[in-house]
């Protein structure tokens, strides 16, 4: 599991660290609505241009989200559940998370 890998790499679960999440959405309007909701929920969000037309995808828009918090299963589950729910509300997909090693 990524949390355990982070600890083995020297991460300190008692200290806040940067946690990054990814969501993919179908249209610019769904991105705008999703980003407003995510920011209201306390996430920093940045939008990445859609994938090229020669790489078709039902959800070509990428949103990268960040939070700083302790890296625990409870924190990751809570944030992932919120983002998965928001992504589905706007027709998108939640793709998971990654975290910095905080020593």
C-alpha cells in the first residue's frame, strides 16, 4: 500500500504532507463546476488541457487537486470519497492519489 511505502521511505505520518489527487472530466463546463465544488471543499485545483484528439477519451480534461494533511488511511479514504462523489456528479472519474514523503 502507498501509505506503508511512504513510511518505509522515511515519511512521518504525524506530520502533514502534500497529497495529490487526479480527476478526469468530459467537458470544460463540467471541469469548471467540479473545480468550484472542489475548491469550496478545501482542495487546491489546477486544470490541464484536454488530451489530443488522436488519443480519444470519454473524459479528456484533467484536474489535479492538492491537500496538505497527515497521511493516514482515514484521511485518504475521506478525501478520496469526497472527490469520487464529486467526479461522478459532474460525469467524470476519480483516478486516485499520491503523496510526498514528509520527513
